[in-house]
C-alpha cells in the first residue's frame, strides 16, 4: 500500500473544506468497496477522508411530509430501524439481501449509491420510491432525483468537491416490492433486481414506478412501462405486457451471472410477479 | 486533523485496552494476525467473500479483512480468542465441540463469531435467524448441518445442563470400547479456540516473504530483466528466483515417470497462473514489485483450449513430448458389448459435459521452509507429507532424508493439496539464502495456480432387457487435464472401472482419454473423475427405468451389485457389498417424497417438485497399486501414550478415528492417547489422504499397531490373551505403570524400568497394511481394489420453471461404511460431500480469468443446503479395521446425479451440461416447450 494522507473530520463543513483543497481525495464510509479497490490496485488515493465521525451523515428522520435518510446509515441500521420497517418495508427488505450481515454492518446507503454498481440492491427500490439525492459542496447544495444521479458503472454526477449528504424520500404512496434474482442464497450479486411501486385508486393504477437493476450500465427506471401501467386496471394481460415492455427497455450484458438474453427474460417475469404481488 | 501514513488508534480487544500506531487503512485482519499475534482470526480470501475473518465490533459481526484500522477508534472488538474465559469454553464453543461442528476448523472462528453476534442479541434464535446470521461465512467441509445444529443447541437452555459432561470427558475414560462411539474430536478444542496452527499461522520471526510472479497468459513465451538490475532498484528485495535457480530437477509430478510441471517456467508458460519468477524479500517489497519492474515481456501464443482444441491438431502440442495431446488412455472391456447391445430389448444413450470445479478449501496454501544444518524443514498445509518430501528432494537434488515435512493443520484439501504448491519455492529460497522463507498464496493465486476437477465431455450407452435387467454399458470420456499431468492418468484409469455404477452389468466397454490443454491443470478432486462419470450412468439408469416402466429406485435395486457378483473388472465381490441395503433404506423416504411432490405439483403452476436418486460405488485405495500405511504407537516412562499418525487429518477426522481404532486394539481408553500428525521425522509413511483410503488402510495399520503393542505387553506380563490393561499416567517424578490383569491375578509393569528408545518410548507397537489388489490386464480386468464403499442419495428439488432456479429441499443419504468408527464424523463427511455435490450440480464453474475469486466462483452457503437425513449401513469389511472402509469420496458422488434426476422428474427436462445454472435450465425448459 503506498503512503497516503488520512483525515477523519467531525463535520460536513470540514469534509467540504478538505475536498475543496484536495479535490482528488477519496471518501471512505464503510470502506467495503474502497479497501478492496486499494488491495486490487484499482484505487490508489493520495488522500483519504473518513466519514465515520460526521454526525450530519447519520440517522433517519421524518420532516414534514418527507423522510430524510442519512447517507452514512449502514445497511444493517436500515434493517434494524422500526421506523423504516413501518414506512418502507420494501427498502428494508432490499437492504437485508445485500451480501451478508458482516458487509451490512459496515456498508452504508451512501456508499451503495456512490459506488454506482449497476447491480446495487438498494438503488432500484430508492428509484421506485422517488428518492432525491441531497448533494452539498462548498458552493452550495442541490437536490437531484436519484434517477438522474448515475452516469455509468462506477460513475455519478457528483462533481469535484461535492458529497452525497442524504436522501429525501417522499411519503410513499402505495406499496413497493423488490425482488432480487440471484442463484445463491447469501453473498451473491443480483442477476437482476426489480422494484415496483404502485399507487392505486379503486383498482386503477394512479402512479407506477418500475426500477431495474443489473440490466444496464446504471440502475434505471422503465418509464415506458410505468406509462403503460398508469391509468389502467391491472389485468393478467396488462401485467404480462408490462413485463415484456420492461424487458425491452433494459440493455443488459452477458457475464458470468447470466446472458443478456436470460436477464431480459428474468426482468419480464419479475416485473410481472411484483405486479401480481401488488394486486 | 491530518495524519500522514500512521495514526494512533485506541480500542478494546477481548476486554483489554490497546493503543496502536498504524496506517489508518491497514486491514484489521493484518493487525490482529501480524501486529498482535492473534492468529485465531483466519484469512481465506482477503476480500469479504468467505467470512473466515469474522469478528465482533461493538457486538456486530464484521469482516476483519474489510475493516480499516481507523474505523475501530473507540470500538469494542472481540475475536475468537475472547470467547472462552480462563480456559473455560463458552456455551457456543461447547456446542460446536459436542455437535462435531468443526471439521478442518479454518472457518470455525468466523462461524463462532457470526453465531455469537446472533446469540448476544437473540439468545434463543430460530433456524431462519441462524441461517441469516451464518450466511456470510463459507464452510467447505461440513455442509453446515452440524454448525446450524450447534448454534441452535447453544441457544437452548437445556444444553447448559449437559455441559459438565462435555467439559469433563472422564466419563469416557472408563469406556473401554471407543470404536462406534461419538467420541469428541481429539483436536476439536484447538479448532474452536482458534489455537489450531494452520499454514499461515506460524513462521520463524526473521522469515523472508516469497511471492511467485505468475503468467497472465494461457500460452506465451517470455523474457525478463536480469534479476541483479531488479534487486538494485528494490532494496527490500533479497532475491529474484528464476528457473535457473532450481538446484535439482525443474519438474515435479505425481508419477515416477512424469515430472512435467516446472517449479518455475523457463521461457515458456502453458497456463494462466503458472509461476515464472519468485520474489524474495520483505513483505512490502515482494508485494509491490510489478511486472514492468521485472521487465517481463510476453509473446502471447494461441492457446489450446477445450477437448476439441486438444484433439484438433491445429496448434503446436501443449507439451512437445505428447504430440497428439493425449496424455493417457484408460480402457476396460468385459465381454462383447456390441453383441450385448444388439441382443438388448432397450438401449438408451446420451452425451454430457461438465465444467472445471475448484476445491474451494477456505485455507489458501501457506507455509515456510528453513535450512537446518544440511537439511530442509518445511512447514506446510498438505495432504501427503511423504510424497512432498520425495518431490521436494528431487527438485532440490537432495536425498529424501534431508527433507523434513512438518504438516500444519490443514484447512481443507479435498484433493487439492495433494500436488506441490509453494513447497519447492520456499525450499529453494531457504536453501540458497540460508534464511527461513514463508509464503501465503492469495485467493486469486490459489484459484489460478492449483488444480481443478477435470471438465469432461462424455457419451454413454446402456441396455437392458424387458424385465429391467442390465445387459450392457459403454462409456467414452475425454477429460481435460490442463497443461500438466497432475493426476490426469489416475482419472483416466479410475473412471472405466467405476463408470457402469454399482450395478451388475454383463458386458462393459469403457474408453477414456486425459487431454492436455493450455488450461488449469486438472488433478485430484474427491472422486478422481468418478463423480463426472456417475452423471452419465445414473441418467441412463433413469432412462431405462422410464422405458421399462419400473420405479427408478426399484430399477437400481434389481441391478445392484450383490455378494457373489462380479464387477466390470470381473472382480468377485465376496464381502461388504451393502448397495441393496442402502437403496432399500431410502425406499420409504423415496415413496413418501415422490407422493408429496406429486400432490404439490397438482396445486402449483410454475413451481414443480421432483425426487431423484443416484448410486455410488468407489474403490478404497490406489488402483491396482501397492499403497501401504504404517502406524506406530508408543508408551513412555511417564505412561504417556502416543499414536504416531502419518495419516493426515485434513478435517475428516483421521486424528480421532486412528486413536479410537488403536485404543480398542490395544485395550486402553482412547482418551488417554496423545498423537503426532504427519511429521516425516516422527511418523511412518501412511500414504496420502486421498482415494478414501485412510480409514480403511491406515485404520487397519493403526489396529495392527495397537495389537502389536498389546501382544508385547501380554508377553511381558506373561498374562492371558484376554487380559485387561490399565495405564496409570503420572508426572515424570514417579513414573507410569501398566497394570495387566487376567483371571490369575494382576501384574504391574513399571515403565521407568524399561530402557527407553531415542524418542523416550519404552514400549512400542507398529502395524503395516497394504490392501491386496491385482494388476489389471490389457482389457482392464482384475481386482483393482481390496474393498469398495457403496451408497445412494435421494434428493427432492423445487424448480421455478419460469426463472430456471432450483432449490434442493431435502436429501437422504445412505452409505455402507462397513463399520461406523465414529458416527458423528461420518455424518459430517457425508453432509459435507453433499454440499460439494450440490455445488457441482447447480453453481460451481471455474473459468480462468473470470471466476478467480470467491464472489464470482460460487460455492453453496448455509442458505443453499437442504435438510439432510443420513443413514449408515454397516456391512462389515473383514479386511478393514473393525470392519470399516472409506467414505471421503463416496459422500459426494451420488449427490449431483440425484439432483439432476430430481430436476428431470420435476420438469421433464434432461440437462446435459453442469452446472445447471438458472440460465441453462431456463433455456432448456423453453427449448422443451417449443419442441
């Protein structure tokens, strides 16, 4: 390991000051990704800023009609939060199927997002919940829909000097289901991940969210599928069509976990099954 | 606050406050093991994929390898060393000991810490909670069953009442007979406290580190810079070893006539992962030197890949000595198979292929060498100390007696630690530099450079008459043996003998080839090719059963080998043929499960259940070759009794059963025994831990050693044959006594009165056993093994036909083991074999350059295991110790066939390529629909 500087500031202000003066510094929260990247040599930072002591990154709170999820919250923390379980059971489920308890007790929601893996389990549910990324820098702050946050595998819209401070989640309307397709029971990445949220009124879909993981360079929202569902009553035919449309909307690759062809078919089935579960 | 390079971190570790000055991103696993000397926390992958390094931080389970030092500021850390207090084991540790939850012990500390984190918060957990808590730790030995049971047991309040009995094994001391009991593992205590010393846990303090530089290409020629110029650039480097530094023969291999794998390749590499140079120096330097620093220049050549590539003849052969790439052929012919097929009422056939499979032991190869006078001492994880000794000697150009192999505890082997790995590298470095040299393989290095299960392309054909009696069987198998021989010829030999299964087949023809390619060397892996071959034969049994409209289990019973039958090699089976009993023992489960699956399927549209079965027979010991074991036992003046056990315990429990057997043969309690394992200076050669031979061959030697010592004692005491012995063990001042009593009275032997040998023993016994076999003739006919183990598995699966996923719900396994020396250990072997068979069937596929880590190479987790029922059948083998024979490989062989059969019953689809991953099954299901 080559020498580097290490900072452990106590506040967001200090983090932002450091980032301004050392723009190439790497942030470390749980460190489950960074330590691995450094070991493999794919990350060789000169400066590392630990977020461990930053109070503002923590916690889950209700503010008016929306909820604030601190980027530093661990996945284990999410699975153990009665508040989150009450309001966002689908998100809690998604957190509970990430890797293993050992990873979940270190890894943070912010890390899962900023690492921008196409297969990250938390992202499709957050997209389906209309999460907004609250980004801060020395120059100010901006709120960006999470759907616009990702640019490619490992790439986000965060600019030099910016950090993801928290996520805002609106009061959820309707239920959200996440399903993870993985051949192994524990410690496996999603072959596909599908989150569906429906707000219904007397059987008619008022609002639909369909978010897909591991089937494109970034997790994505299947907007045509959402449009197809909106304003209609769920029928077996519609649910089948929605699955097919979602499969058309994604662009997976072949890898060791499954071919692109197979992934598209899994999207089709999981979208339909999640819709059936939300009937 | 800015810190450059080092920071001060304070934390509490196992109740003691620590402040260390350290690189803030140093992994805590390194801090524990290297800075603080706490080696109970193991490192299996260094990437958060295996869980061996699980510790507790503020009560929560975490991977130490992904925990940076700075993250622990102010935290309360607990490791396995903190579980017991003042030598008293925790309830959880006792439950692990009692259940036999630790086999090799490498995952045990991680398992314990994961379980403890759960129990701290949920003292009486449910089974799903236990599975979830243990989901982040891989175990390759146990199949997880006993681990889950142990955690559940630790959570039960009734368990604490039984604890005193486990802690005080005196109740067992009076138990004269040990064979057949569930005696606790003699090395169990060390494994559950983290005190066990594995290959990476010990090295002399001033050791240099060695790292092999390996080829990133499957086939290439290469040049490198002059080592002297590299050394000048890196002051921390002491030596760069090249092929020219190998003092003896730069080639090693299993067979006396094939030493084809170089220790360090010279100019030319034949597989990705082959060692080309070795860097020796301080750890940081050997790890930081890059290919560029070494001036490595590759000229990449087109690689020979796969069976077709090997046979196409388009490229230069992999090894110039083998122009057609056919390294070895196996052949067996019993009667006229062609005529038999023409006279058969029904003939079925098929083609299958399988993937390379990794052993997946959680302990990567590790050890050290040091020069002592004109000898070399090598401490290493190995399955075969004596073979290592001889191989290192020829590589070093030394006499075998100049090499001492001191085996570490072995964190799993399964055949993968039968070949040399780091032994010759550290030996050369330590010899040249006259300093101790250590080496620990990284996980990707272990995956890339060590052997795999042979991928096979095979076709087979089977015939029977209308009554369902088998008439003929034909098999052709091409085994991809990779770049070097390793155990390829053994696989080519073993498969023809076994390929027709444990069935009476009048006519058999089998042909196999071991093909050289520029891929990972394929070697020994639990079954030597027989697990692959069984996939073909068992699928054909199902097909014949279907055509004859006979229940598949019934079909197997009708055709099973029985006493008095002759095998495919025309060997007469006279004793211990429990195949029918095994199949019959499964019958009630079979009928109930099939019925229940049928009911389930009537009510389910997409999820379908099925129940399948598979049989196994497997010869114990080497094929038609002498493979003797010698065991020694000695009593010293203090009454200390030691079994000098050369049979390597790689987790399966040889240390324990050898003592059980020897103790009963001698007539003293097993609990009085101590043991030495595998050290070539202290133990006799008991051969390799392979071929399911240790319980049978070395076990018999242990029995003979015990009987030999007993005979000497009886003679000395002039007592009757059936005299009872009592050993009074004392500290050295007063000396030990042997009291020999028979009907006429009792005799005291004062041990200190007898002149001791050099090692201090005053009374010794020795036994040697070499199982009787005969050579095979040109048609593969003869008696290749002295005995065979038999067995069968049935598996129930649930297939989601829309997703292609398969979940194994339950599995029952019946095995004829001759005599169960230790039922707990047998169950553990069988459950572990099932886990590996399940992995081979459903998920394991090693692809060079792709699945070179444990998150892309998937092995079953605790959540992937079915409920398992184990049935032990004892049809005693007269040659074996107290009637026992082997189980190691038998346990795995029928699992994949049973699962494949179940998938077929559930879906109607036959899958002809392993593993049956969801995408493959999905594709096959859709193709079947479109037909």
